C-alpha cells in the first residue's frame, strides 16, 4: 500500500477509521474477485446487493431512526472511496439507491413517506433509483417534458427518462415531472413511484464505455398512475427545490468515487514502477516517472482534502454549494488525469485488460459527465461566487 494512503487519517476519529478499514476489508475480500467479471459481463451480481444490505450499506443514506446506518457525510465519503478502489461500479450502483433516492426521501419526504419507504430501502429488500434526465433534458433540468397531470385520486404520469442507474432491477424510483407548464422551477414536482405501478416500464440498458458493472437504462411512463401519497413532500411545485436540497450531498458522494479510482490508480502505478525494468533499472528510478508520480500524489491529496472539507461542512450544517461543486469538479478531473497517467506509465501493458488501470481510466471519464458535468460545476461555482460578491458589496462594484 502506498504511503500516501495515510493522508486518509486527516481528521478521522476512531469510528471513521474503523469504518474505513471495515469497508476496505470487504472490498478486498469479497468485491475484488468479482470486479473484472462485472466489467466484462456488464452485470451487477444480485448476491452482492444482498451482501451490501446484510452489512448495512443499503442504509448508507438513511438515519438509524428509519433502520438505516447513516451517521454523517464523511462516512459516506469513506464508503464510496474504499469501494471504488476495487470497483467503482459498486458505489455507482449503491449511491443512487442510498443517496439519490433514499436520502432525498429522508430530506424532503412527508413523515408517512419516510415511514413507508425508508425502512424497506435500508433493508435492501427493494432497491432504489432516481429518474431525472431525459433525452432533451440533461444538464438543463428545467426542460424536462415528463408530465404529471391531476386525476381523480392522484396523478397520471407520461414521459420517458434516460440514464437511470439501477433501472433494470430497482423497484422504487424518485421521478421528476412537470406538474405545471410554463412555471419554471415551480412547475416541477417529484414522485415516489414503484416498478409495479400500471404504466411503468423499464427499457433499454446501455452498453457503456465504463462503469459497466453498474447497469444504466431507461424507464417509460405510459399513463402511469400514482396517488397523491406518492407526491414527494405532499406539495406540488417543490421538485426543483427538493433536488437542490440533496445536490451537495450527491456531489460529495460522487467525488468520493473519484478518490477511490485515483487512489487505486496511484497505488497500482507505484507498485508497477518498482517492478517494471527498462535499461536494466526499475522505471521508478527514472526522473520522468518520478515527476509523474509526484504530480499524481499532489493531485490526489488536493482532491481528498477538497472532498473531506466539503463533507465536513455538510456535517456541521453549513452551506457547501461551492465546496461540494469544487470537490466534484476537481476530484473527477483528477481521477481522469491520474488514471490516464497510470496507463501511460504502464505503457502498452496499460492498454490491455490484463491490468486494472485500463478499467480505472474508462470508469473515471464518466465522473466528469454524470451528476453534473465539469462544465456545470464551473457554472455553479461562478454563479455562487457572483452571489457572494453581490452580498458582500451590496451589488456595487
């Protein structure tokens, strides 16, 4: 293990260190043997979901009062980081269930919704997902076309969602739809839908470049019937606000996945550079390799500190929009850079599936696209900086 890994002890108490070591042991013993097969076959073994649930990780975003295991956001980061060191597909499947679905229900749901859905999601008896993106509405959330029309006793939803993680097997979905045309953010509402509802159908599963162990697909809502009890929070027009309420936690959780990929890429490359010989010497003795490794180490440390800081702010109830977006932006791009450098140092061997760095490189790329692209993160940061400046100077330059 690389010495840089000791940086994870920064501000970690004994409980967090125990959690990190427990997840690391699980990942090494039980997930590592499956990682390559999951990628090659583009599958997530059902037994792995059951095992994660058995150990309490299905409840990662759910507090103990609803039978979950959520303690704080730093713990979420440690779980994502350690799982992603072995297979990034695992937290990419876990977090849409635990954070995007369950945690958002906890943050914005009515008491009856929390009591109905959170214990079953925490147990892993049913897996969750979020359905937000559409073919014509990715980063432009306000352009969603899925509609929810009032009907006798509830709503009828019509539309289609794409890039839905866990779509093939999730049973509980947090779905965003337009309940009022032409009202901007106030026209969007969120609904808790179940796969068995009339008019609910799953569709195509995508053949992806990376994160292949985490299935992603489409869902179709053809006059899907839902009751008023399915409206998240019980009030129309709160969907956009509810999405924002969980957005910083989402950014931080995705940043943790980037940390895991970057850490694994760094560790594997350090070990390979010591073993691989050229011109009669280990390539780790060459200055250009040393310089590349130094840059990888510094970038990784910076990404980890940004992510841990954002999680710490959330844990103290503070506003962390800039910090969460900064962590997601920097960590995602760091994972791409570090995993790419790993492939470069491995040379031709790194371009084959004989070595995991090839998978890390493919997995890393989606982190700059999904959950708010790097470009969107930059826009969010710029917007927040402008807002802060105007508040500080009263709108005057």
